C-alpha cells in the first residue's frame, strides 16, 4: 500500500474503534472535523485534538546502508494486510491511520502522534517493516530506534521484501545481483560479487539454477514475482541458454505482456532491450532496426567509440531523485554512467493500436551526453507503465565495471528505482 492521499472509508472505521484506546479525539466524523480528510499532503497528526507526542526517526535501506526518501511511515491501529506474494496491481490507497508521513530526501521524518500503542509501519514499494511501538506521554520529541525504521533484507516476522527473479548475465555482463548483495540481500565474496546460494531472490539461467525458459515459458512462475531483472548480457558462458533466444517464442512474448498486465515489474538494462522491444508497441526506440532481434547490439559494435562500452556524463532529471542524491552526498549532476553500449534514439507515446491503459511518453530519470555526438543529449534511464505493471530500462550497466566494494553513483540510482518501481503506478508521474 502506497499513499496517494485519497481517503478510504476504512480509516473512519478503524479510527472510530480505536480513538478511546489511543487517547485522541475528533471534533466530528463528517462535515467540518479536526482532521483534513482531503489529505493532499502527508498527515502529520497536527490536526488531531488532544495530547500528542512528537515521534521522529530516519528510514534506511536494507542493511542500514543509505537513507531512503519518500518512504511511507505510519502508526497503525492493527497489523496491516499482507502484501500479495506475486505480481498484483498496486492500488494507491491511504494508510489506515491519521498519523502518517513520507520520509524526506535524507530519510528523516517527524510527526505528532497521540500517546498509546501502535504498529509502526515503514514501507517503500514492497519493502516493509512492521514493529510494535508505544508512544509515551510528554510531548517528546522521541527518537525512534533505527532498527524499527530500517527496511528489511529478507522476509520474516513483520518483514517483507519484494519477490524478485534475476536472469543471470554472462561474465562481462551487468551483475545487478551484486548491488542487491551490497544491500545485504545476499553475501559478498572477496571479489565483491554475490556468493551464490546466499541470495534472498531467485536466480535463473546459470548452474545449478534453472534455465531462463523455466521462467519465461511459464506464466504462473512469472506471476510469483513482483520484479524480474534482465541485466545486460549476450550469449556466452556461464549462461545455460541464449538470453534473448526465448523472445522469438510467441508464448514467451505473451507471458511477458501478461506479467506486466497483472502488475509485474520488468527491469532491463542495456543489451536486454529486446525484453520489451520485441513484446510491446514501440515506446522506447533503441538504436538499430527495432524489428530485428539484437540489432541494437550490432549497431553499437559497428562504431569504435561504442563497441566496447562508453561512459556518459549524466545527471538526474527527476526532482525527487535529485534531492535524494544530493542528500546522501552523491550529487545529482556530473555522474559518470559507465558501460553504456546501446542508446535510445527516441521516446514515443502509445501508438493508436496500443492496448488501452498503455503509457504516455516514458518518464526520463537520467540524461547524459553521447560519445558519437558531443552536442546531443540522450535519455539513459526511463520508466513506463504497461497495464498494471511497469518497465524500467537503462542503457548503462547498473553495476558499472563491477568488482567494487563501495556502491557506485550509478548503483545508487538502482537502489532508488528498485524501490520506486514498486510504488503504486500514479507515483511515477
């Protein structure tokens, strides 16, 4: 559940039942009340009558690695409903509490809460932590222990993470699994790569795991996941199958479309553009002949400057992402996005024959310069909704050159977007 400030009737019922236990009161339940029911902004409890205590804290990523902005924080009266275990249409609803807010770019939050006992819920996308908390009398401020506000790195009591699948890349490909391991959703080896077998997500197309066809050829398997990662790769060891070979199968294409329609998220990088280009109407025009599989690769290999990957000096074009990058000290401009191969020629609105509900022009998160044309600016990271789901694509490797112990600036963009892609659809625009 992600807040978009459109009140649901559940709030009235829950609050009416629990007002006596938590010690606050409303002047009225309808008409002019002490609470602004429009909730056009996060409701920090300041409109609730009666004694309140200032509660404050900071939301952190899994592993307590970096603060997280835009996370939903609320003090609930009961356990929240379970997050569906697989692909589902993420509806934008309000939290069932008058005490909620969103974390600032530096992860900080502060709100006034009536004394009592609650379920503290901290959530971004499908990452959610729920803990019991007691709000004392006295006005505060009370600093909340960061253990309660650090998003989880695995499923457990009160902890939920997205169900994720990753189609493993060849040795020189993009290894998104290493970033997930840096966020403690797996262990890092001495080479700063994921130690296979420690991951909190499912891997395909490398031994001893199943081939990519076991995932893409079975819609019911795909629907078990919230997010499927297709990191940049080409055919080669240690992959079990050609990474784009299954995309020639009409059943696989239909499965990807159905996964997106059901609310699934696809995260593809660089040379895995065919995951959407061969399946969907053209929203993102990759270099080369769009109708020919892998032709963007061939186009990139035909130029000396792009054949072995190129670095784009880029910047965030989204105000919220920019504010977060600035707040954590990375900076929103002059970022070296390493290991681009293909590039985006253009972005388009849904064509006339596109299914209903398909996107307007994709949203650009990151722009950068172009090695083949110094005067040209290219979109480097884009998202667009499809059905109830979303596609995220970047032309650069998420992990850059790989092998780094620290999180690189372009990896921080993944950290932000892996959570943002799970937010209800209207949150993207």
